[in-house]
C-alpha cells in the first residue's frame, strides 16, 4: 500500500469521526472522541492518539470493533488499531496559559534598570536642598524627603497641592532629581497635559500598547497639574490603569495639583480615592521670614547680594506667590543695575506697587459673597438672612472672615453689610475661623480654595 | 521564472520560514513568501517585520526570477501534491505549479511590496562553535523570560558576548536564569537583547547546524548557519545589572539529585493551592530537603529528598513552576546545589561543585504573609 500522507490520514480520521458521531450517543462521542487523532496508517495498522490512560483503556474495550469497522470503510487494508497515549501538546498549552498570568504572590527580585540617557524630563536646578523650608511648607518638604528615602513604601502615592507659584513643581523635580541621582532608577516627570496628549496621539496612531508599555515601565512617575485631568474621562481611565499597574509593582507615584483631590471637578471617584490613598500634603503661602530667606537665596543664585532693607521691602510687598517674588526680585535687580544706585525701600515699594496695580483688580465684597455662596452651594441671600441654621452660619462666618482678611474692612462695617449685625458677631466669627485654622481643621483647605477662586476673579475678572 | 524543485525539500524550506510568517489584516504581504532564484538555488523568505527568515534549497533553474505568493495557499497545496518533483513557473504575479498530473495557478502579490530585509552583515562576526550548546543555553534561560511586555527589556534574552565567555540571561523579576559558554569566538564584546520569539526560533532552527555566525548591529541581529538566516529586531533598552543581585552569602544549602528533586516537585505540584506554592525546608541535621504542599480541597503531600546539607534549618515557599523551569534548565542526572539565602531572599540553584556565577538559576520565594 502506498504511504499515506498526513493530509490523507486526517481526511480518513475525519470521515471516521463523522460516522462515529452518528453511531454513538452525543455524550459518549464527545467524552471519548473529541481529543483523539489518527497519528499514522502504515502496514495496515492504524495508530490512534488518545489523551490519557483511562480513555485508552475505554477505547480499547468499548470502541475497538466500531473503529476498526469504520476505518475499513475508509481504507480497506486496515487490519488492526493501536491506541497510544499522547498528551504532550495539550499539556504544554495549559502550562503556557497559566504561566502568562501575572504573579502577584512571589516577591520580585530587586532589579533596577540602569538609566541610559533616557529623558527624565527633570530640571536639575530644582533640588530638595534649594527648596526653602519654612513653617508653611515644612511638612511637605519632610514628606518629600521621606519619599526619596523610602521609595514606594512610605507614602505612595504622594499628593502635593497648593496655590500657584508655591513650589509644587520645584518639589516634584526635586524628588525626581534626588531619586535619579542616588538610585539610578527610571524617573519620569510629566504634566497631566502631556499624559493626555500622549494618550490621544497613541489612540490616533494606534500605538496604545507602546504608550502603556512606556508609562508602565517607570520606577518613579511624577505627574504635575493633575487638576487638568478633570473632565477628561478616557485619560482618567488610562491614568487609573497606569496607576494601578505601577502601584501594584511598588513603583513610586507623585502627583501635584493646585487643589486637593476632592476639589478637582469632574474627577472619577475611583481616581480620586486613589489620589487620597497615600499621603496628601499641602503647601501654604510662605510667611514673611520664609519669603525673606527665599529672596536671599534667589539673589545668591544670581550672584548678587541684597541689603536687608531692600529684601525686606520686597518680602513685605509680595506675599502670595514665590514665582512673583522671583519676578519682583528680578525687576528690582534690573532697576538697580540700570540706575546704578542703591534703591531705597520706598523706591522698591513704589516700583512693586506700580506693577501690582496692573493685575490687582480689587476683590469686592460682592465677589466674596458670590464665591462663598457658590462654594457652599447656598443662595447668596441666605448669607444675609436672620437664620441660625448650621449650614448657613458657618459659610457666613467664613465670608465675614474673608471680608476682614482680604478687604481689611472694619468689624462694624462688615456687620452693617451683613444686614446690620453687631460688630461683636463679626469678631466672634473671625475668632472662630482663626481657631479652626489654628487647630488645622478642614477650614484650611476650604479657605485655600476660596482664596484661589478669588484670585481668579482678581486676575481675569472672569465670571466663573 | 521557470524552475523545478523536489517537493520534500521545498516543504522543509517552507516549514523553516513559517516561523516568520505574520498575520496582519492590514499588511497581508506579511503572510506571503518570497521565492527568488540565486545562481542555482531557490531562496525562500518570510518576514513579520520583527523577525525575518531566509532559507535556501537546491533547485534546477531554467529561467531565473522572483515572485511572492501567499504562504497558506502554497504550503497547503504542496502538502497535497504527491509527485516528488514539482515545476514552478512564474508569469508576472501568478505562480503556476505543475506536476505531470496537476496544474495550479496561485495569484501572487507585487514583489516590490514585499518588505526589504535589513542587511545586518558586520565585520565583527560572532561565531558560535557549537550550536548544540547554543540551543541548550537558550532553552534553559527562555522559561525565565517575562511573559508580559510591561518592561520591554525583560521580554527577551540577554546575549552578552565577552572576551572570555558569552553570557545568556533572562528574568521576569521573579526568577533569573543565567548561562555562560566559552564556545563563542568574537573579536570584540557585544551586548544585545534578543526578543523572546527570536531566541525561540534561533534555538529551534540552529539545533543541527555545524556552526552559527552572528552579526549584531545596534538595532538588528543576523544569525546564519550558511543555509538559513534569521534577521531580527533587537530590544532597545538595557538589561538590569543582575550581578548585583546574585547573593553573596548563604544560610543553608543542600546537594540534590536533579531528577529526584524534579520528580518529587511534580508529585507535590498536584497538591498545591491556587498560588502554586510548595514549601521547602532544608534540614541540615537530617540531611534532607522537606517538600510539602497542601490544598484543603485536594489534600496534602509531604516528602523528603536526601542530600548533603549544611547551614541552619530554614523554610521557604516557592511557586513550583519556577522551580521546575529552573531544574529543567540543568541537564540529565546532574547533582545540583540548592542554596537558601534567608527569609524573603532568593533561592539559588547551580550545578554541584561550581561556584560559577554564570550558571545559576535564581528564584524568589512567595510572600509568607500573603
């Protein structure tokens, strides 16, 4: 008989199976024939592969005659049937499948990838050492230092928030630099904007897999300005998965934002709760002494020395924002160079006042009322009502405090504005809020956000 | 093009290049095979853009030419032709296949659409004198290659050609397999990460070669035994510096018969829980290794493998698959040393009586508090 091709044996076996299916019940056909195949037909002997010992036994005793008959229908000269156990292939397949499941129980090897000129996107100018520490940012600096010492184990994620120009970005870069310098790990600093645009372009060019690979390969991921994630659902989802992947592999993640997670609008709950899952630290505007120290530091960086008086007058005039502080310093230094004379403190003040006037549209009492009522979700007129309902009382106190703090109004005049209340009521309100601030209650965050909103009014005069 | 080839040879050639046949709905040409006459041989080429394989078979060339046809149609047809000699005739983009009895016409594709195979030939040839050990080394580190591509640099096999020896390594962060060989001649040191698939194909196709020549460029590699050539992309990035994590101390060690250990692990593996965990205790006093596995739904198993041991009594739990993968990488009836470093620290396997850091398998234990 001519040697029969593999193709041919397959055809023979197919015919046999078709006939066997008709001859047997569905259940027994599926149980015994599904995993069999005809391995070879030679010298009148048909070799059939069966998956295990048990089915070999069964086939031999129950179906031997049937098979022989059916095989003879297909190829006449078959004299005998031999069953051979053959499970190699199926066994391999299962082991492959289970092996590809991610292992979460075994401790990973402490492998590090040497950094090879891969862009970390870090500015080496920003270091933890050059970050001026004062009472307003002590905590956040300590936490950042701790993060660099105990990567991914102590505070993960680390969430920094604070107003514009208070050093969030500096801190993020500083954390990255410290880690990159000491540990030789893959560090990456990006803004949330960059994350989003990378993701969008990955979607467009259908390279989402590469995008994921890249973002999930970092040992330390620093994401700035996460508040811009608000409302971007797909990006949030992607960030969520990236976060989970990194977190489960014990990689450090640091976020910065201009407001706390719960104040970021349109942020998905699952992402918010993850932001809040580690350590949240806020940076407050620096106090006078810190500002002074910063001015001296910056001046030194530029290689100039500043006399105490000038430094003081700059620190007195610019108090909200360190970036503006730097700008003010630059202006003073430039002016001093031009006129080649030492500036008196009055000149400095006038210069800075000039400048401030452009941007400092005054916040009005109306702005405060609008802002507070929006924040606490009240009707504006509720603040003026003669009610002592708790949900109104506190916002009213906050509004009074802000009127005193921001507008520097006198207690009686504030009282008058709030439907003729007594000045002692206003004083009481201010003391209450101050007490809360001192005991660092939730008020600190609330005020910070309110201040930020007010600033937006002030800068753009925009109707939020 | 008009040539005649021997059917079996042709089929063998096709089965070699099949490893590089791609399936891409957007680039159907990756499912094509390029047939090209060179002097008196027929060259078969397939590529999936990452990996390209070219092989040569002898043929009787009447008119030279080149044509590209879908692999599946050509391969499927050849399996069903029974004549020993087949005539191939290329007419523009159509390939006619004739035997005395059969006639087939396969619609091919434009030859100039077939991807160009990068030319990686360099002057610095890396010569693998003994392809058998190349296969063996690759096969023993391949199981440790990371299955996921989260970290691309771990998704392949490190090939580090040094002056003294050549090192192969792979890790998925849970285990690390390292092998070295001296059977490699090279003019200058080279480092590359071969994608997993390339390493697999290399091991499979070069098994019976006389010797294999390798050329490494920055992004591509070429391996050839004279007949078959494999050109592959290399993984960019740098492989972790594993020498830093190879343990320098040991708390306990035991010398075991590889086969006995493997057999007992296989038995214990039937009783493991979902974590695939077996618990191993080196008992220096009793000169044995206690293996136990326990699954409340299945039952439990305990066994002791005899072996000379020293150090302190220490217990670690491992994923048995990792242990079996590691043992499978050592050959035959070897004795192996199994070293425990400490709790939460890796276990280390190496052939007995060597302190060679370049022939080890490192495996991390399972968290005990998990």
